[in-house]
């Protein structure tokens, strides 16, 4: 009997999580999308992570179209590209990001996310190069 109750509670938690994933504060914030994408990568769910990183990139492109000097969008897009293993473009975005803002807190936040991406056992060596380059600015 208690197993059925645990199952029902688990289903309710899944339903609630799915509703939260559709909330505008999640779907319209590249930082949140990247954080969720990283979490999904680290829990071995790369397909869903890929969707979130692509959604983040789309939002960042929209933000940049409205405000080309919005450094945060460049940093978030760089993280999403690194999550998708598109390191040549991520490096270009990192250069653009640094040209707009080199504040220690901003760089540290980007490093934190890249370090989390590097925890994925399937992360290639390029992520470490990106991290070491960005560390020069922290």
C-alpha cells in the first residue's frame, strides 16, 4: 500500500516539475535554461539538455538584436554553445563577452558554469582550454 502512495507522490512531483519547466521565468531566461541544461547533462540526459541550450541561444540572439552591448547575453550564449560542444563559436563569443565586460563577478560566474560542464565525463578537452583562457581574466 505504501508503494502506491510513493508512486502517486512521485507522479505528482513529475507533473509539478513539468509545469515549472513551462513557466515564463524558466523559458524566457537564458541563464536558467543553461543551468537546467548543465544539470541535465550531468544527470546523463543530453537530448533534453541540447534542447535547452538551443532555446537559450535563440533567446540570447533576440536579446543581442535588441541590445548589442548586452554583455550577459554573450556570456550566456557562450555557455550554451560550450554545452552543445561548439567550441569555435563559444571562443568567439567569449572574446566578444570580454570586450564588453571583464568584471570579476561576471567572469567568475561564467567560469563556474564552464567548470560544471567540464564535470561531464563526455566533455572534450576543448572545454578545459576555454576554462584556462577565461581564468586569465578572473
